[in-house]
C-alpha cells in the first residue's frame, strides 16, 4: 500500500508564536559572548588598516555641515533660524542620523561579509547582525565628543536632559536592527541591495530634516509628518539642545513603530536564517 506524504510547515511555525519568541530570547542570551567577540573582530578590522581611524567619525558630519553652510551663505540654500548656532544644531542631528545610517550599512552587509564563516560553522546568524550595530553605537559615542567641543566653543551649557541620551537612542537602535535584519537577508540573496541602500540613505538624509529645520509648508513638510526618523532625530535633538520638544506624540508613535518593526523583522529572520547559508 502506497504511503501518503504529509508536508508540514517548519517546526518553528508549527510549535507556535510563543515557542518562537522563547527560542529567540534563548539564542540571544546564549550568544552574548559570541556577539561581543564578533563586535571586537569587526571593530579591529574596520580601523586596523585605516590611516585616520576614529577620525572618520568626525569627517563625514563636518563635511556635510560645511557643505550646507557654504550653500546657505552663497544663497543657494536658505536655512531658517535654528534658535542655536547652526553647527551645533546640524552636528547634533547628524550624530543621531548617522547612528541609523551607519547601522543600516553595517547590518545589511553583516551576513555577506561573513559568508565563509556562515557556510563552515553552525551558529546563530542573529549574532552577526547584532554585533554589527556596535559600529554605529561606537561612532555615535565618538561624535558626542565633537558635540561637547562645540558646546564649549559656543559657551552652551546643556541641561540635565543630556543624561537621557542612552534612552533617546534606543528607538533608533531598534528601528535600525529591525530594518537591518530584513536587509541582511535581501543583501545575501540580491547583492545589488548594498548599492541600492547606499543611494537611498543619501537621498533619505536630505528628505529628513537633519541638517535643516522642518519647513513650515511644502513637499518636505508633508513628507516629514510621516517620516518616523524625523521624530526620532528631531525630538532627541530638541531635548538635548533646548530641554523640551513639541514632538513628544510623534516620538512615542515612532518608538512604537520601531519596536513593531524590530519584533516582526527578527521573527522573519529567525524563520529564514537556517536557509541563509544556502544563498550567501
């Protein structure tokens, strides 16, 4: 008698959502040491043969802000009053923005860069993505030194709200990781993803009020209303520079969105990472 074949979904899905969540938390807890070791490896390889090393964390924001200053003084681009010296306003915004952009570039390429290790060793691929976000956090920490220097130069005394920086960056980190989990898989399947990301990040930066205040009306104003990064960056900057912000509601909604994106994308990554080695 011919036996019937019954095709079942992956065991992770079959066991239920709660089981998958427990698996994810267990993997993250079990791989803490591995994540830290991968972070150290990435850090050493990043600056090992670099002539300027950590100075690159300062160069990009300074060049970007300098470009906008030149455009503003030449009359090509008019920057509205920021209520504070423009370099302080722009560099602070760039620090939070680069936490996202640097993280996206690092996480999206984390699996591709570790292609040989993925094929030869069986381990949690989440460790690669989580370790790569450390590069952007370290770069953000270095840029804080530049912000402190600008505060001292312009005689600005920040309020106690600067102590909230570790809390303010958490939504950006969760959003970066969530998008990074998804893009790392896409980049492993379609290598053009990395080039597309680089182009989109530059374009997206100019659409987000990072180097300029949000326009009161017009196309950019309408886009900013639906841009979660506008709230995550601008609210954090306002809190640090002015001690208050009118964007609290938008920030909380964007924070909730960041958590949802993170949970959904890490869930998708968990269900597909066993097949990653086949496509890298």
